[in-house]
C-alpha cells in the first residue's frame, strides 16, 4: 500500500496537563483531512514511478485562501510576530515553544477537540497518518477481504484462535510437545508456531 492519493487522517497520543499532573490521551480524527497527491498518469510519461521523499511526500491539508477566511471568521489569526519577540534574546538553551507555535494551530485545535481538552493544556503529542478507508468484503461473491494490515493483525488473531482450539477435547494429555505462539510488533512475520520436545 502506498500513501499516495489516499484519504488520510491523524491519530496518536497527546500529553495533556490535568491539574497538577500530565496525563496521556489517545486521539483519532475520524475524517480525512490530508492527502498526498500524485500527477495524473497521462501527464507523467516516466516508465517507473519514482518520487523524491524529501519534496514529494508532504501531505496537503488545505488551501491558503480557505484558511485565511477561516481565521478572519473566527478571529484566530496566528500571532507569529509576538513569538519572535519573545525569543529574541540570545540564550544557550532556549525553552521549547508551545505546540501551537511548532505546529499548525488548526491541527492542534482539531486534536484538542478530539481529546476533549483545551489547546493550552496540550504539552506535546506524537501523531501519525493513517488511511481512513474502512475494511470491507469484496469480490463477485463477497469472498475476499479488502483491508490493510492483514499480514499482521489477522494472522496474529488466527494464530491465537488456533492455539485455543488446539486445546479442545484434552489434546494435551498425551502430547509430548509444547505449543507456542510468538507475536512480534511491526514484523513481517507476525507469528511463529514452534514445537519443543518435553523433557
């Protein structure tokens, strides 16, 4: 699966200031807000699909005119000049800027709304892109599963179910082997079924 021409959104973890402590909150924006477009095939005559990772993988989040209209309507124009004045002193270790100064304020506002907190309470976050297209059944007779991450999630689930079902009807009573299911995060091979001889 590529990230090009997909309906993308963001999900991840927020570190939020709650009274005297900092708590983490999981967020997932359930609507597409980003897209990484590619040139139409009839406009690009190259035989191989090649791209520059530094310049052609930037997701598009909106249009400048629409953002300026939103800011003028809500009165939330970014105040970058005051931020420059605050950090004008030459220090050896300047403090980390607020998340609204390091990231687009509207993105921060969206994730704050999803987390049910105020923007000023967000200390930091780690967010990733994900494809918003839902998994579904496909094929002429709905016999196929169209879904990402089948190699990891589905095979891990099937492996666990197989181990559980293998214990039916007392099958371990006379078995001389040990059944093992090893699941690894972010691995191409999600599980390995090993049998060890009992000693």
